[in-house]
């Protein structure tokens, strides 16, 4: 994927100081994000490369509306994209501390621990940022709260909740961010990052993956060649001759459609922005020989 850095370029123009804070965090975050491999050595990529893909999709979803976003919106969006999966690599000690806050049982073994991290990672990301926000050079605790909510919002949260996601959240006196829209962008962009280029196949010994579910998930995503955004729809280009994998790809497409419609509703009802794409189309088409 060729990345569009429009959001970052605009922040650099509008607020160089906030842009500098963000750039410093990119460097720091690289090692932090790669720690997800401690739990999921064979899982889909959750490094800075994934964050860049998220931002590229955000750029496409925003389109010509980028001029309506404030510098504060841009900064919170960039930080949310960067840290939304930071909970995938929390230390064992932080996990135990956060598990008690969230109130779920202690995992019985390492496999259960890994799946607990996966299932709760959006909340773990929020608690991690709440604990360490001052080390990431966030300007104020209010900014930290905004970034936390955007990170939490990428899964299993109610973006229509006016308490957790007020339409205008103040990060500085007289300066607000559109939490529902920013969270909806990260939520949808994360769902869009499902194509094969997220996983470099030669790095994985698929048949040695620990469960049939893991192997099936990998084959399903490898069948999705690319995800294309047009002004009015999302097109999933895929190919596989395996009937079971075909069903899996259709399930992914249906899930993506549900997420698109939710995020589109959030933007329309909770912000002054719109998400123009209104449907998801699956094109199951055999690639040309030159693409193989």
C-alpha cells in the first residue's frame, strides 16, 4: 500500500509543536508496538506498519473534509492510530494490574493469557495510556483522555454513547475535538486493514500455527488481495478456490459492511462530518497470471 501522509502534513502546517510531539512518539512507539509478538508471534501485523495503513485509510475516508479538522483533531487522530493496539503488547505485570481493574478472571495458561490480551486489548490500550501518558509527551491529561477514547473506540465500545463520546470534547480552553468521528475513523480503518499485504507469507509457517482456527484465519486474509475505497463504496478484491475459505472471506465482508454502516451512522448523527461510502462489495475474481 502506498501511504498518503496528508493528515500528518496538514498537522505540520497547522501546529508544528503538536506535530513534533507526534513524531517523537512514532520513534518511541516502534519497540512498544512490536511487543505484541510476545503473545502472538503468528498473528496479523500490529506494528507501526499497521498504524500507517490505518492512517492511509483514514486519509481516504476523510477525503475533502480534511480542511474541517482542527489541529487538535488531527493530532488526536494521529496518536489514536499510533497507539490503538498498544494493549496487544503490555507487560505481564501491567496485564495483571489492568486485569484487576477490568475485572476478568486470571487466565489459566499462556494460551488463555494470549487470548485474554486479544479480547480486551482495546481496554488494555486505554489503561496503558492512562498510566503512561506523561511519558509520551501528550500536552495535557485532557489530550490523553481524548486519545484513550479514540483508541478504546476501535472495537467493542458504543460510539453513540454521548457520555463516553461527546461530540465536542475540550482538550484545551476553547479547543475541542470531535471524539465520535475520530473514533469512528479508527474503528472503520482498522476493519479495512484485512488484505494479504498485512501479512508477509514467507515469515509464517502456516501449518505449524497452534490451532485450526489460526490457520483458517491466515488463509482467509491471504485470499483478500486488496481493499479499494471508491467515493461511494468499499470493494474487497479476493480469490481462493477453497470453498471453506470463500465462506470465511464472505463473513469478513459482511462484518466489514456492518462496521461501515455503524461508523457511517456515528459520523452522520454525532458529528458534522460524513462517511460517503455506503456499501461493501466482494469481488471474487481470479487474478491475471502477471499478478500471481
